[in-house]
C-alpha cells in the first residue's frame, strides 16, 4: 500500500481531465498511477504523469443531468460522461461506496465491453485503492470510473456456444479467431459470433472466485506465446478479468458468479479479436528474477499497458507470468 500520499495527490491532479481523448481513446493515467503506487513505485508517479499528461484533454462539459429516474436511457451515451460522473459523485456523497458499488455493479456488468474494457479496469484499480485506504480522492476516482463505465456501456453480441475445455487455458485455446481481423475494438467485437462455454455453473461463490483466478493466470500465461498478435490489445484478455477479480471482495457474494461469466466473455472475445495466426514458443525470460525487478523494468519502460499488464502478472506471480510481462516490455513502444 502507498503510504506516501502520492497516489491521492495524483488522483487530485488527474480529476481535472476527462476519461477519454481524441474522441474514443482512454485516459489510462488513473490506472497506471495506482499500479505504480501499489507496487512500491510511488516516487515515480509524478514523473510519469509529467510525460503522459501531454496526451490528456480537459474534463468534458455537462450535457444533460443524469437522475435516479432517467439513468437507464442515459446508459451508453458517451456525450454524458460528465453527467454520469456528477451523478456518481452525488451518490457516493450520500451512501457508503460499497453500497453504491453493489447496486450498480449488476447494472454495469453487462456493458463492460464498452471503451475496450477500460472502464471496468479503471474501477478495478480504484477498488483496490479503496480497499487499502479510503479517502476523498479515491471516492472521487470511483465516481469517475463508474461514470466512464456508464457512459461507454456496451454489451457483447449474442454468440453461438462452441465446445470448450475443462481448464481456462484449454478454453482460451478453443476460442475461434475472427476471420476478418481489422478495424477497431467496436468493429471487431461486433464480428464475434462464436465462443466456447467455460465454467458455466460454479457450485459456490468461492469456486467462482477460484475459476476467475484460473482465468487470469491462463490469460497472462498465454500472452507469452500469443502477445505478438496485438501487443497492446491482448493485454486486456487478462487485465479485464483481473479487474473483476479485484472487485470481488467489495461485492456481495451473490454477484461473484455473474462476474465470472462476464469476465470470461470479455477475455474470450479479446482473444478471438486479436489472436495471431500462430503462437511462438514460450521463452523463460524471468528465470532468477524477483517480481519487483520485473515490475521495475515495466515501470522504466513506461507504456501504460505494459505497466498495467506487469501489475496483473505480479498478481499471478509465477515465472511464466513474469516472462509474459517481460515479453510485453519487449513488444511495446516505450513511453519514457
């Protein structure tokens, strides 16, 4: 946990900027600075922001107020990002954050595919920060994350189930790749029509959590052999379900199984959308390296996706996962 106060300073600095830039690209800064602070790199946060801030845009203007009565019609309207954020700020000022999250999680979960899954990832980082220490900047950050998610709410298409496998790794291997793999995330997502069934009926919430943990591990491991298919977008096959996994402790257990199902769909869809034509052999890049050394390399690289993926890889923690993080360092364009 960051005890320096730098993470909260960074959030205060960032809340004058919008959740997106250039019409649809995500502002990754709140996620990256939380990862840096959580992994003991708080002193690098403001230096990283000094570089990344040039990409950011001012907070958007209000469009039309979101209320308890009209929220359903405002879901998925990116013009109303500021209105959604203001709405969640009001809710969080009135009620405990866990109560707000529990109410809105099932409403937002079906739409976790909007914004290329970045809204749920932002919420996952935020909740980890809140579980470590509550405070005003972190509550405001939760409002920004939930508001961004509501504004970009977008459901997955209906898919035909195809045979999968017992393990998460086998089910990801069974995902049919798109025949046409061009265009952006929304265009590719619309073409996803077949996905394997995996872990359809966990017996208990605890089993759902175990399955979700298995999925994150399998997706992180898979990056070591498939990340070259699209080095940036394929990290979301693991960072999106890991965001869901990080939120589970703050949710009622009744929501854990639907969370697993949504996370699987997201991971499998990203796999289908960006799969390479062929895998490469796994190379154990992290032999003899401590997790902190691997994350240090990702932080020095600076690319926001590399930082966030390394953070997720450290949650998995084994040599294969750390090698995946180092492969992301090799593939990505450095920011710093």
